[in-house]
C-alpha cells in the first residue's frame, strides 16, 4: 500500500512519539520508584545516625536514651545495635537477644562492612517477618534499622499511575496536533519537493530567503550550544568529582539561605558540632556554636571568613565564601589530625633537641679539654673513649628516628616477605652474647622452629632487638628473658616477651613507656644508654604488622610485653 508523504510523516511521528511516550513512562516509573526507595533509605540513615549520636561509646546501649527519641521514630521501626564482631547488643522487637546468631553474614551487614552502608529486603530469620533493612557501620558498632515490608510500604514504593494517565492524554492530544501540523507542513514539503525535482532551482542550500536564514541561524546556534554544553558538562563533572573525593564538607546556599547543594560529609560534620542532631544544613545558620559565622553574615564587610571550632575533642575549620549574586558556600573540614600532627612535630623537635643536647655537650666538653689542656696519655684515651661513646649515642638516636619516620611516612617502602622468627632471635642472642654473659642474663624462647610471618625482616628484627636491649639495660642482672607464643588463631600469633627483673614500680607509667623519649625515673635513666626511642619503635613495628602491644608487671617480678602479629599482612 502506497502512502502519501503526509501519511508517512504522520505515521512516523505517531510511532516515534508513541515510543518516546512509552520510554518516558517506563523511565518515570523506574525513577519514581528509585527516588522513593532512596528517600526512604536516606530517612532510615538519619534514624541510624540519630541513634548513633544518642549512644555513649564507653557504655552499654542505653535504652533510656533511645526512648527519648521514640516520638521521632515510626512506631513500627525496628532498631538493632550490633557489635563489630556480629553480636546483637540490642533489638527493640525481641525480648531474648541471646538466642540470636552472629549477624555478620546478614546481607545488609556484609554490604555495610565494605561500603559503610547496606540495604536489603528480606524475611527476618528471627521473627520471619519481611523487612526493608538499612545498616550503617560506625567506628564501634553497626546500627541497623528496618521497616516492615508490608502492603503500605510496598504501596509507598510503587510508582503513581497519574503520570501514565497524563502521558496517555498527552499522547492522544499530540496525535491530533501532529495531524494538524503535518497537514500544514505538507504544503511546504511539496514546495521543497518541487524544488528538488528541478536541479536549477535545487541550489537552495541555505539561500538568502527566510527559510535559508532560519536554517543557517539554527545551525549556528546549535553548534554554539553544543560547544558550550560540552564545556559546561566537563566543568560540572570536574566540580562534582572534586566534591565527591574531597575530605571537606561543602554546602552551597542561595542568598535566601536555601540549600542548593550539600554533600554527605557536611551533614556528618554538622552533627558532630551541633548541640542537637540535624538533618538540615540550615541549622548551621542557627546553632549557637557557629556564632562567629552569624556575626560575619550580619556585618558582611568581607567576602571571605575563616575560623576554627573546638568541639568534642576535635578541631574543625569553618570557611565561608560570598559570591557576587549574594549566594555563598560553607566549608567544614576536620583538621584534628593535622593539628595533632603539627603539635606532635613541635614536641618531637623539642624532644630531639633535648636528647641531642646531652651527647653533643659531652663531646664538646671532652674535645675542649683535650684541645686546651695538657693531659696524661691515659686521660686523653679516657676522654676520647667517652667522646666516642657519645657519638654512638647520637648515631643510635638518628638511626631510630629514621626507622620511626619511615614507618609513619612511607610504610609502602618496606618490602614484605616470609620471616622466620627463631632465626631473628638467634641472631639477636649472638649479637648480645657478651653483654648477656656479663650481666648473667639467660635468654630463652619457646616457639616453633619453622614459625614464619609475612612481614618486613628489618622491622621484626628491630622489634625483638629493642625489647631485648630494653631488658638488658633496665631489668638488672642475674635475670631471665623468656619469649613465647601463648595463643594463636586464624589471623594472629600472640607473643609474650618477659623478664624476671625489677619491673616498673609506678604502674601508671606503663601506659607511657611507648612514647618517644619517655623514660621511667626509678633507675631507668639516660645513664643506662639508649636513644629513648626503642619502645616507640617496638610499638610502630607491631602496628605496621596489624597488631597491638601492651606492657604489664609480672606477678613474680619483672616486666612482660604482650603483643600480636598478623600472620599475613595483606589479609
């Protein structure tokens, strides 16, 4: 059947518009469902954050605190507090939580472990009710909230049909409109077709008539629009990428104080600073802790404002930029670690200067005496030996500082390999044989001969060497040093390094012996030698191998170090 151009044009437009309408309907249905799901998940996340900030990290879950926010939560909201090892600490729907199995294998918890947040729609294994779960991982626990996946919730997530009805009406109306337009357009097409049949007249390629002028203008505008559009898309992509990977909380507001954009980190930081949990970024313009910011907005003498806020043991940088259209941005940055690092560097500089002053002063005194005075040969040799000893102390301090700096600033430069622990102990014992014999110190260990750990040989050697030298210097004479493995699991070896010496009388100092240059003053002084960094190296070496270390006085006398080393650092 031959169709006229008008009929074909109408048919093509009808099919195209039908496909377009169906596509929009499907897309809108999907987008609306996703939007509702995302909105519900964001709401559940707010509940989870609210629950988290009501809990005291140093206490067991406080039911009373949760009850204070009961009016905020939906009545059917299920709340579960789960420890990082998967144990259910609290569940408001169950009386006996002791019967619950470990929750680390729950889909939403698995996803929260890797992505911080996790969601899942499934049937509860504890009460067999279907739920929409949302779980979020915090530094000390998981908080999981859930809503029953019942008919009301399903209806909430289901997209509305009103849009479909609107599209149907619009489609039918458009068909009538297309019918009318094609009727009018067909006449112009016939004229163009007539030109096409006559080559002499077909040289119309955008002639200087109205249609040609319109065509050229459309093409010119389109090309410029595409060029600007690509540029804007590129700049937008750069901006969004920067905001997403930025460690700053950013919020853009209009001149009417309406939030135009904010990232999740901004709300997170805002809740850490504000007196009450907040879900709206506008709270920063009302909370009293931001009083300096409020004064800046009232005066508006400058376009830029910056200050630091000290709250909850943390330090935040607050910055504001005012734009030409009176809109503005607010940036919150957690600079606690930077300030601690700055303070640590300041203290380190002072400590290093203090530690270097004694050997340098001694060397200078010895050399000045040798230079300015005529001394017997035995005195000269004595002074030279003393100066040499002080240079060894300086070398030891510099070497130990180099190890600590490398661990903290460039841990990736340490090569990993399988290290035999017993071979390291044998090497240390042979190197310290003379001093062990002089002080009558018996050094023994009870570990498997083939015991190996994937780690760095130099750091593991430094770990056991510094523990051994610490015992030799400070524990006294006629003692025993014993190294053993008292436990082992799938991931770690648990070590005990003990001596039978004098120990530390003031047990409050046990928590500080791993600090750089810290010295216990009951006999463990600078006179015994050492750089003052040995136990700090021990701590950093253990942390590098994903373990931790503690010290305690033994019941029978002496000092014991208990530490764990991960079998496979990559795990």
